């Protein structure tokens, strides 16, 4: 029966698809009904627990996935309106038809008060629009009404159209059955007979349930101080998180989470969260309107933006992902981590575990050469590194940051025989080889700039402002894209390279694109990023074994857009193991520990001149993907021996750290003296706890640690990984004991650290 309906649905879909694209509602409805009945799967195979359904009588769409329901309907005005977003509701619950909100006197008409899924700027809209267009006759009015829909497995698309003009918008929804995270985007299509200009466009508008006690969390930062978690009440008015930098930036990160202010426990209460997958200038606005309704809009930044859409062209927005957790901010982070690992990263659902890498930057800076790198490689191999990465300085005339960017040939003075002898040596030592590149940049002191001064972003006749003595190549240009693609392909084809650290060390300035028509120059904000993604995608398909890290002077290019195309990210140039606790804490609100590179570097650190023990530095870095960034040529035999032991310990627990569920047992926020994190393996067989003390005070003991996420009824054996457990700690106890009674650590003094593992004993039944 199912198979028959599936095949009927598939055949109807192929017949109806062109009609649907033209916006014929009847065909789409028939198709959707059949797809629902048959469970026919679309291009993206829906998970078992994601369902999309349409109630034709009430004109209500229902998306149920994992523990979340998202409901929307078509109201009597033909607007698409949000009806519910929160915990999953029983299928037996039915929603009444959507009804537009009443206006608030003559000043706030229903267009402003109704929580629409996507609203054009027109008809007196006073809140943030999802889309704003200027037409050639200078009209700037857009009123979108429902036209048709289609359902394919876990995907819903809804087509809307302006009341008069041939402007179509298709909203796309895809539900993830594992996490309930929804992926939304919008496509704007110009079927008029002339170009028009998009001045603002959201990937999605998210409407929260009415509430007056919301709290917003977001991330702020700067170079060497990324990933600060901010909290503020959501009040009437608007908060805009954004980047105007041409890239993701560290000042804000494109992530938000909203919960209720009274929810103090990080593991309880409802949280609505989202992340925009865009690595260019972006904005997310969180707005509470005059009826205290909260809406969140996100997309490319509208500041200095315009995108002229020619007749017949379509504009596809980036994706905006959002989800709901009833398990507090901790649960929200875990859903995002799981989604990233299982559904987003290039090799999802089985991204390779991150190897322990060595990176030469802090050891040598630009002073790289064959002998020095070989010596470091030997040391790195002895302590158990699996990947050796040569950082900046190996190419062109790159002896400092004033020259060489753009000239991607191996420096003949430093590497007279090319890279091969070094790569061979690294392989012989049992490691793979990685290399640093910064493809989108050029130093004015380079052969490339001397040959192509017109390739950079610039306004003719105006200064070209440098950052770190470099300019930004205009990747939106076809010739620049071709150059970058070609040199990377050549580098990877001629050398046995397993990994690229792709850096990006400045923001944009003077973002001109003089070679295109004045009306098209601001397209650079989108076309640059699309070409960046295209280069990454091409490179991955030409060299599928190569892994890539996204770095931008630290953590300035970390977002779900770049994470679809890279295997790991660099959160910060700040490698001080104490500062890192706060940096890593903020990072993991949005992004998985498994992609978070963390190096052990020398002490005292260059950042704060702080002296920290080797153990402290290791345990701090072991909470993410471990790397070594120290000058190993200066380490004593004892330090090397200690390092090899800790690297071996990390390898034994890395799957749990990189793929497991993260619990912030004690967050280092609010100037706390302690920080404790716990990672629980997917199958619950193991938990790893890392604990840090800033300073003991007044004889107070270190707070008792209460792990979470264990099987209450199973027995777990405890073992110190580093540091000491209290003498009276039992060797084995139930999950309930560890979670309820807790474990005591002997931590006293300044900058102390410890770690322990809980292992489920073999006799116990495995988790279902
Ligand atoms: C940036 C990166 C560093 C290092 C240098 C090299 O600052 O974040 O890790 O690669 O560039 O110039």
C-alpha cells in the first residue's frame, strides 16, 4: 500500500512540479496530500520523527520533529501567520484557523501587529520587515499573500506573491527529526518585466509565543577576547546583533537564545534559539512590539546593501536554523551540537574525530624553514601528535606580515627543495601534513598586487585602507575566484597535504566593485560569500580527503554557513589556558566542542604573561579538539614525557569529548572562581569531567561536583585522569549516587585543575 502511494506521489510530483513552480495551488495540494499519505521521501530523506502535515479545513500547517512542534496557518487576509512554536504537542490537538491580529488604533494596523512568517515592507508595516524592495517606478510597497504549498517528507514550502506585481517569494522549511531544529530560507523571484532592487531580506522571521519576561543571550567579542556570553531582558524595542565587516566577525556571532528570566537553572525551562548560516555581513534583530510580541529576523545585513534582481532571476537567502529546548540553555546547546555533528558538518553524520595536531605558529611565527620544521615535527611525533601543520611564512617573500600574501609559491630560500622533503619526513614520523593559507588576501608588497592592483575591493580615487598591511581581494570577481581556486587546487595536487588552515585576517574597508554597473556594486556583500562557499565546495569535491579549518585571526569566521564546508574552526588566538575557559564556555553555547580547536602553548603565555602548569594547560585544551602550539624544542624531557601521557589520555576520551553531550556543571561566567564541564558519551558508557580552580579562599573546599546525564540505575567506576579525588570517594557507585551525592576533588591553591572519568561497568545493561 505504502509503496503504491509513494510511487503515485512521485509521479504526481514530477508532473506537478512545473505547475507548482508557476504557483498552482491545486496541484500542490494534491501532491502534498499524497506525499503525506505515502510518506514519500524528498531529496533530503526525512527522519522518522519529522512530520509535516496540512489541515486543509483550518488551513493550518503542522511541523512536528523530535520534541518540537511548529504550527503556522493562512489567515483570512491570506497572510501566513505563526500559530505555535514550542514543545511537541499530541497529534490529536487541532489548531483553529489563523486570524489576523486586530490593529491598535489607527497607528498600528493589523499588518504591524500580526505575527507573520514573512512580511513585505508595505501597507503601513512599522516593525522589522522580512523583505523590502524598490521597484523601477520608485514604488516601495510589497504585500505578500499566500499562493500555494508543497510538502515533501520533512520539507514544507509555501509560495507567496505580491498583491499586484509578479514578485514571488517561496518560504522553505526543513525539519530535523533528531533535534527538531528547523532550517528556513526564502527565495525571491522576479517575474516582472523589469529589474528591481532588494534592499533588505531575511532568511526567516521567527515569532515567539507571547511573553513579557524573556531574556536574550547573545555572543560578543573581539580579537583575543571572543565568545563572551551576554544576557539582557527583552524589552519593548529592538536589539540588533550584526556584522558590518564583510565577514562573520567576532563583535557579535550570528546566534541567539531566548528563555524566561526566572529560569535560573541552565538545565530546565524553555529556550528558543537560532543561528544564521552566513559568513558575510549579517544581522539578527530581536524585537518586542507594542503588543509585547517578540519576533526575530535574520539575514544578510541591510546596511549598505542592495541586490538588483534582473527579470527572471531568483535570490536565495542563506539558511536560518532555529530550535526549541525544554531543557534549558544547556539543552539548547546540546541540540545544536548534535545537529552540527549529525547533520551539518561535511562528513555528517560521521565526521572524523579530530586528530591531535601540532601547529608551528607560536613556536616560530614567520621564521619557518626545512630544518626547524623537521626538528619540531620529530618532537611532535614523539609526544603523539597525529598531524603536523606548518603555519604562516612558507610562501612568497613572507618574512613578516608586510609582504608575500597572494604569492602562493614555496619560498626558495626557506625550502630550497620545495615542500616534499618536509612532507615526506612528517609522513615518515607517522603524521599527516597541513598548511596555512590566507587565500582572500594580498599584501600590496606582492607580485600579485603589482600585477593586479584592480583585484582588491576599492573605490577608485579613494584610499585603500590596510589591515595587518593587507588588502581584501574581491572574491566576487570571476577572475579572482578562478585565481584562488586554481592556486589552491595546484597546491593540493602537487603536494600531499591533508589539511588547510584557511585564515582571514582583517575586515573589509572601501567595499567598491568598480567593474560592474553602479546599481550592482553592492551585490558584492552576497556574491563574495557565495564565491567563497563555491571555492570551498569545489576544493572539497576535487580533493575529498583534505580537511579544512576556518580561522580568522582567531574566531572571527565561525558560523553554520562555513561549518557546512569546513571540518573544524579556530575559536581564538588567545591560547592562555585560563582565558580559554571563558572563551571555550561561550563558544559552546552555539558550537560543538568537537570542532573547537584548542592548543597547549608555552607558559608564561604571550597573552597575559601568566604561568600555568602543563597539566592545567592540557586539561583546559582537552575540553575541545586538542592541539599543541608550543615551542617543543624548548621542552624538557620530563615535560615531553608528561605531554605524551596526557595526549594518550586525551585520545582515550576524545570521542566522548568531541561527540558527547556537554554539561556546564559550573560555568566560569559571572567571575566565578571555578569552572567545571562534563561530557557524556552518546551511549552513556562514559563521562569525563574537567574541573578548574582560579584561587582558593578562606579555607572553602572546592564545590562538590554533581555530574549529569548518567544512567541513574547503572554502576559507574570513577578514576582520576589528573589531580586527586577526595580520599573517601567510593571506587564504584550508581549513576544516581554520582549525580545526587556528587564527587569531591582535592583542589586547593591558585590555577589548579583536575579531571576524572566515570565508566559504566560492563555488567550493567546498555542504554536503550
Ligand atoms: C592569524 C591566526 C594565527 C596565525 C597567524 C599567522 O592571526 O589566527 O593562528 O595563523 O594568523 O599569520
